[in-house]
C-alpha cells in the first residue's frame, strides 16, 4: 500500500514533467511511424507490382526488424549522433516491416475479379492502384500500423541511451537509481500509450473493414 | 492517401527544424551540453557544473543523462553533441588506442597523463586534472563473509572463489587489460560463474544473496549501505579511474569565464564527499540537482 | 582487407565466449517458447470450450496488456519481484509470448468447420478423442505460425535480458557498447539476426509440411 501511495504522490508531484515526457514520446513515435508510412506504402506497392522484387524488399525490412534494439541504437548513433532524430530513424526502421508487409499482402489479397472488372471499365494501372487496390488494402495497412505502433512505443523507451528523452527517462534512471517508483512512473504511462494506440488503431481497422464491406 | 503524404512531409520538416535547434540561453548566453553516463557521479558533477556556470555567467548548461557508457559520451563530444563530461583516467586502456600508442600502467599519474594526452588530441578537448575522487573497479564481498573467513585481500578470496557467483557490469568480462581474463591471470583463480548486468542491479543482487561477490566501483555508496567490504588489490591489478572534467577546446578557448569554472573544480571533491552525495541520491532517493546545490552552498561556491 | 583479418582474429580470440553467449541466448529463448506453448495451447483449447464470453475476452485483454508493456519496463518491473538473472528474464519474455500463441491456437480451433465436429460426434468420438484426433491436428498450422512469429521476436528481445544479468548475446552487445568495441556489437547483432532467420526458415518449412499433410 505504501508503494502505491508513494507512486501516486510522485506522479502527482512530477505531473508536468511526466506530461512533457509523454508528449515527447508520442511525438517521437508519430514521426517514426509517419516516415515509415511515407516510405513503407510505396515499398509495399512496388513489392506487389514487381513480384521479383517482393522477396528482396520483404526480407530486407524483416532483417531491419530483427536487429536487437540496443544494437540498432548503438549503430545508429555512430552515424547520426545523439538525440531525437536518431531515435525517430530507429523507430522508422522498426515500423517499416509491418507496414510494408501489410500493404503488400493487402494489395495481393484484392480479388482478381475486382481487378478484371476495373480493367474492363478502362482503368489505367495507376487508376486501378489508386481507386481499387490501395483503398481495398487499407484494413490490412491499419492492422500493420497497429502492430508497428505498439513496437514503436516500446522501443522509444530506450531513448535515454541515445540522449532522446521520453518516458524511458523515468524507467532507465529508475533502474540506475534502483527506484521502483520511477520505473513504474515511466512504465505505466508508456503501457497506457501502447494500449491506447492499439485500441484506437484497432477501432480504425474495424471501421475501415466495415467501410469495405 | 493525400493526408498521409501531407502529414509525412510535415513530419519531415519538423525533424529538420528540430535538427537545427536554437542554443541561446534566456540571458543571451550560450546553452552548453553536458553528457552524463548512467552512474550517479557524472550526473552530480553535471549538476554542480550547471549550478556554477549558471550562477557565475549568462550561459546555461543542459544535462543529458543515462548514456549507456563513456564511449557514447566521447562519441557525443566528438560530434559536438556534448561540450562537457566527466570521464575517468583508466579509460585510456579501454580499447581506444593501439597497443603501441598506450602503455598499460596502474600508476595514477602515468595513467592520467596518457589519458590527457591521447584523448585530448583525439577529441580536441581538454582533460582536466582529477576532480579528486576515484571511481575504479574493485572486488567487494559482504563484510560478515570477509570477517568470518578472515579475508582482507583479493588473494585471500582465491580459496573460496570457485564456489562464488560474481556480479559485474556487462563489459568487465570482456575487457582486455583490466577485465576478468587479466584478473584470473593476475590472481590465479576464477569464480564459479561471472554474470554481467546493469550496475545498480549488481548491488541489489549481492544484498539479496543472489550474488556472492561484485566488481564494486570505489565511489559507490552501496558499498557502505549494504555492508560490503572492498578487498585490497594486493597484486596492484586494477588501474586507477580518477575522475576528471573534460571540455571541448573550442568552448574553453572562446569562453574563458567557463574555463575558469572548470579549472576551479580541479581537486575540489574527495572520494568521501562524492560517496556522501551519491548516498543522498542513490539511497535516500533525493534529486541530484538538490544534493549538488546543498554541497556547493556548503562549500561556499554559491550563495 | 585489414578489417577482415582483424575480424577473423576477433573470432579466434573470442570464439569461446561467443559460443557461451549464444548458448545462453538459445537456452533462454528455448525455455520461454516451450513454457509458453505448454501454458497457452491448453488454455486456448479450454477457452474454445468456454461458454462465458466475458472471461474469454478478459483473458485476451490481459495477454494483450502484457504485450504492450515496453520490454525494458517489464524487465525492470520483474526485478523487485524475482530478483536478477534467468528467472525474471524468462518470466518477462514468457508474458510477451502469450498473446500471439493464444490468439493463433484459439483461432485455429475455432476455424474448424462445425459440421466436421458434428460428424465426429456422430461417429462416436469422445470430447478428448475429438480434441486430439480432429481439432488439434486441424489447428496445427495456426499454432505453428504462432510459434514461428513468437520465436523470431523472442530471439530479438532476449538481447535485452543481459541488462538484468541473464546473459545471452545482449551481453556481447552491451560489452561492446561499454568497452568501445564495434566487433562485439556487430557480432552480437549478426548472430541474433542469423539465429532468428534460421529458426524462421525452419519453422516455415515445418508449417508447410503440416499444412500440406
């Protein structure tokens, strides 16, 4: 019980600091994922279009995803220095795979008869992509985004190791100071963030599916 | 789709803007960057430096904490991300220089001289003389265990070592000169098992009897708090880790008022004093800034 | 060229400790995966027989929450509860493995055509007989793909276990970070990726085999 009152007290006393860290966390994750969307959707489309490139693109992003997070950050800092931007690039790399793969799968899943119908009505390949294939793949993309967001929120917690503050600051300094209160003060908002992202993107996913139906 | 592109482009722009960053203090001076490793002593040094700089000049100091280890801090200095840091003389033996450049020694003066010269040149920075405290590796066991078995030196420990589990940081096991391999050669024994982990956990581990022996850092307050005994290094195996402030040459050349403050901190804090401050932070869970301020006031460095 | 000879030398020097780290890594991952299969598969089977939807969704939600807790935070939280080393690392990673396995096994069994189950009932199969002769074999491809996905992630996440004294390839990466040795970081990363990819490949082969059978 003592612990919970201590934790509550700490969180109330440091609420503005915690709020600032939470916002920074969100911004970092949002930038990383925005970049991943910007690069990942075209890559997914290319992979779906040119079958020969698909295994290369998918495996390359897959390997990026498999790099242990600590090593990824250590390597990135060698080339990019410390701080916010480096972390954004790291999050971008980790979010790429689910987005590329799901865009790819989504486009591939579009029923051949629908495509034939589109072609029959005189659509160019680009129109086909923009008006039929991509919109129909959005539920898949949303599912990918959902997976990516949970991973990105978790990886962003390692930020302090490369000088990028965010909720990880409380967790990691909590570990070095052996302060459970600090660990929880960082872990609880971080977990909530991941849950909220998971929940909201899950809702979006269902809604986009319904719209398709 | 369009919205995706718009927001992504916007994000990119923001990132670029963030990269440019501003660095003017509220009083029109510079904002300097201090990089601190995970351990508490560099964090306290950062707070002390920040206090003095902000008290005596128009400049500000921004502290970045919890860098994984010194190499990342040095990398930050190299790229200009950091202007100041606290580093340790013995780090000159940590795989930074070729064997023909650096000569391994456990003599404090020779070690400090080499660190000042080699690191100073490589990173274009000034490595000041020691602040006064030493934070080197040592071997520690529980005090009652040492008393019961009459252990005072690292050699004495040899008799019991093959039944003991050692807790250490993640890199000691892999160090060439002053690491586990060298230790086994110097003392002629090895432990049953050696486990790497976060340093804070190593103390928790020995306090909870999950570990029997740890590679304690000499300045750490947990040594007193958990009744640990540092064994005498009778083979003179561990190199000295005298703490020094470092600063990029560019900064101290341009801002002599800052250089004066750095100079004034040479020889200013003893190992006992640093341990005392760390005790407040690590054990009593107080804020490092607050503890630093108290100390600086007590010393009469600030009003 | 010098780089290559240097790196070969590094392997010669470090061969033994690299092997130790690798076997520690494999051991942790293996225990986690076996443990999570032993727990989730029976649980998922039980859940398919469960009438109460509320409890079902409660179990899924709890597993989902575990998965959203940032890895570093979950490891840190384990310390006050379980101390340092192997046990807290395995526990934390086990909690991560729950959801994908649970979801896949559950979906697998649910996806079986009810008419097949009815037919089996008609043929006089007992509940247990149905489970082992019909439902589990039919769900196997799903379970396998759950194991595959989980294994790949667990291999990557096990690197963080080195922070709490559990050893593994993360030790090599962290040693490289602390000791200024790029070869160590590189080797730890490379081995973690290669192991994950090899297991992915092996499980993929197994998955195919069972899907065709």
